[in-house]
């Protein structure tokens, strides 16, 4: 699996699985056990919706109901330890089926409001430990990651920052929810201190607490930078 990760930096595994015939000659093949490890230990590589509650991972899949009149959302609580999978074949083995087989619990729910906290509570987990993941664009100056807006708030990898999110851009840390939001024109206020600073970075971050949602970003009450995605 490590070999495959080196070959394909951005890993949309489900697409690879659906095109398995084209990979027959590859040296690095994903077994079902490898897929399970990906889902439990590296959920960010699966291209699926997920969130963490403490050290647990919850996957959420959405699909149309039988009558195709509405969308059904199902969340799966992944096992704390990677289970042993006896069948090594990956033929026609998709993420939803893996989750269905190995999940400790599953529930069907809506995606309204703070639905992640409701799902965590339904699984018997502490809803206050819900941690989502997203992306943040920062300035790189003097070997530090700084807020483009105020030019002084520093984002250190692994360190958590707290500020209560408020509506109308009155508080919180801004986070882009999805990687494709990085491809659109990222707008900052015209009075941003480091608006014209040429060196920037994209950080992968965890965030949570009270969240205020905007068009293509959120303001979170706490944020923890995990690693540098890239600099530009």
C-alpha cells in the first residue's frame, strides 16, 4: 500500500477500485485488508465523508433511496482496531460494502444542523470530541504560518487555537471544508494585512466546537493545524 501511495499522491481509492481491470499489471495492489486499513487509519485518503470523535473514525455515505425521491445518509462507526479480513480479493469490493461488514454500529440519519454531534451521541461517544478536517490558507513569513487577515496570528503544527465562532464574521477561525474549494478564487477582505504577501501555504487542519457556516467556508471555534499540504 505504501508503494501505491508513492505512485499516486492524491488517492481516490474508490475510483481505482471501480477501474480495477486497468490495474492488473501494477506491482502494488490493494487487498481488501489494505482497504480496511485505509478506512480505519487513513480516512482522509478515501475520498469519502468522515469525521473523528476522539480516536474513533465515523464514515458517512449518502445514496438515493429505492424510490429515488430522497437521499439517505448512513454513518458507520469504524472499529478501534483494524480487523482481520480473511478474503484478500478486492474484486468488486467498494467502501460502502467494507464499512457495512466491519463497522461496529451503523445508523441512518439526516444531515441537518450539527448532525455529527447527534451521530456521535447515538454511537455512545462524547459529542464534544467531534473533530472535522479541512484546509486553511496562510501566509508564510519568517518561517512562520501567519494569518493573512491580521498578519500576527500564528498557526503552529499540532497546536490548538481557540476563539468562539460568531456570525457576521465576528469571530472564529476560517476553514475551507473541501479540497476542491482550494481551486476556486479564495477571497480575503481588502484590508487583510498580508493580502499582497507573495508566499502562502495550504494547511490541513482539524476544527470543531461551535461552527458558523458561510458559502464555501466555515468559522470554527477551535483549529489545530496537522500538516502542510503545499506552499506556493
